């Protein structure tokens, strides 16, 4: 199954899309990988979804990636004696450590780390920002606040802290149990981490994962933006979680941050996913709004690796239509005459490494000679990532003997991943590349391709060779 676009689509599975037939329809409509939200999925549901995805993968013959999205810390206030309370701007309201029902002057906050970290002047946003408080004083046991905006608070509403760096890790006890269950399946390719604030937050997860899954950091905290280059360096990929970012930061700042994160990831050659509310109206409508179409198009023009559907595909009334609409928008944008120029203008200078120089040369040669495809042999995935970093106009085929690598690369811009055996020697490498280019319908006999690989073969991360080859008249060999 050949896609006619380079940006990838990540679709969330849920009540509307959990059976095998629907998963296959979503894949055929354009979903390249699937997200399992561990906030809602039990371990049995997760294992069942994985089994169904792998069954679809076997039938379709294309590697499909799976992302398990860990819930992360959920910061909430306690309960009220009356279930909810009306507040007035300007009044005093306290969050404290007393585990008794709240009233219109105070409420229990079951998070000592918040009580210990908040300082006078910090903002506290309740219920996705519907209630805005400002801390006037804090002593580790209670935070005395002034109500700035909003008039209502009720049981178990979420707390956001845009000005406060919390002394809490990204993994809750639930997350640790979920991560162990994810790793035990041996079939999940990516784990998404919520609440990343600093590079150190990734250390514990890396220690547990030991390279068995890719680590995708969800950027949803203002504190993460301040150290974003370090976080990207320690992550395998990034997700721009615009929903939570839009709560903790001014809404008007989110588009600029999205551009900043996409370009930072492209510089470092790390995949970046743009997520949240991309086609939100399609939860209940068969067509999106014009603004949503423009939003998706902007992410594609920026060169994001993947764009994500959340409730649209998980619980909406039109999951297949949402995926096909997103695929259609992306394909149309990539055919726009302005698209190549915009992508070219945003390319980063290659790093001073042999692999980067080879990838740059492969793109320049392929575009100058108008070759049919760039073929890169990649065992660990590094060569594929470097090829995608260049954002070439020419199709890129990533050939790997490791199916886990091919699945993980399914989130990467422009890569058409194929699982194939290791080449025996250079002649076999050329013949195999030509045969696959023809089989996958990227070229025909007489066309030319360029091949990048590492010599000696089967040496991870040693990309050091380029070879231009003609596809033979038989379509199965190269010259």
C-alpha cells in the first residue's frame, strides 16, 4: 500500500474504533500508526488492540506503528460538601492539606508537591483555565489565593500550574505499572510521556525501557519550552500537545510554539507529532470547519512528521471520514506549488558527521538527476531518520531487516518502510533495492535510483556509501 503523501497520520483508537474491521478501514483510509490512550485503556484492552493491529498489519503487508500514551500525573482538587461552589472575583480562596469536604472559602488539595512548590504570585488554573487563581501566600500546608477570573469550582477539577516547576517525576505508580505491561507485550513501538518539564524527567523512563520502545515527550508545560533543546536531545520524538499547552500558556502563543518545536526537532533530526483538536468538529460532523482544514495544512507546510487525531477517531461518529479527510488535506498541501519552496527554506544545515553529509548528498543528487527514489538500508533506523531530516522531494524507501525498526519509522516524514532480509553483498544490495522500488511502484525498468548504506554491511549507524543504479530491464536487478 503506497501512500501519496509524506506526512504521517496517527489515529487514536477508542470505543468507535476498537474492532479489527474498523482498524483496517482506518489504516486503508490513511492511518500509518495507532495510539492507545492508557488513561482509558485497561491492560486487557491494550493487549486486545495490539493483537488486532498486528492482524491488520499481517493482512496489509505494511509495518504499522503503535504508540502507548501514558496518563501521567493528574492534579486535581478534592471534593466539596455541596458538590460545587460559586466564587466571586476578588475573594480569597484557599487550597490546603485538610482532607475534609470544601466550601466557598477552601478545598482539599491532595498533592503535597503542589503545596510545597507554589510561591506567592504563581497562577493556579482550575478546570482547564475556567477558574483563575493567584497565590498570595504559601507555607507548604496551604495556598491562600485571590480569585482573578471565573465563578465556579466543583469536585475533582484539574489543576494547572503554568508558573510552577513541580518536584515530581513524569511517572506515577499507575504509569509504572502501565509501562511494565506495555513493555511485556514486546509489540509497542513508542511510549508517549505526559508532564515532561525538564530533561531529567526522561532518565527514569529510559532506564526502565532500555531501548525496547521509542520515547516520545509530550510538550504541554511552559517549563519544558525553556529547556526544549535538551529535552529533544534526550527524546526519540516529540509531541506538540496543544490542548494542555493552550491551558497553561496564552492561546495566542501556541501557534508560534508549534512552529518553534517543529523546527527544533527538524534541526536535530527527531520526529515531531502535532496533536489535539486538529479536526475537532468531525467528532460530530462529517466535514471539518475551514479553520480546521487550515490548521492541518499549516502543520503539513511546516514539515511536521505526523499529525494526530484524538477523539475524532477514538469516539467520534465519523472516524474513517476523519482519517480520509486528514489524508486528503495533507496530499493536497504537498502538491501545492508553494510547498517545496517552504520546505526547502526551512531545511537545517547538516551536522558535521559522515551520516549527515551522505544524506545531504543523496538528496542533492536525487533532486538534481531527477531520480525515481532514494533507498536507504537501515538496521537501527538512524539512516532513515537522517534521510527524512533532509525532507527530499524524491520518495524515500527505508529498507530494514528488523521489523521493529520499520514499525518505529512509520511515524517519520516521507519514509516508505519495507521489511526485507539483509543484503548478502553489494550486488545483492543493489538488486534488492531495484526490485523493491519496482514492486512498491516507485519506479520502473530503466529508471535510476540512489542507494545509501553502511559498509561493511550490518554495521548500525555507519552510513558511509552512496550508489546510483539503473533498474534493469527485468525489473528485478540493478546496473
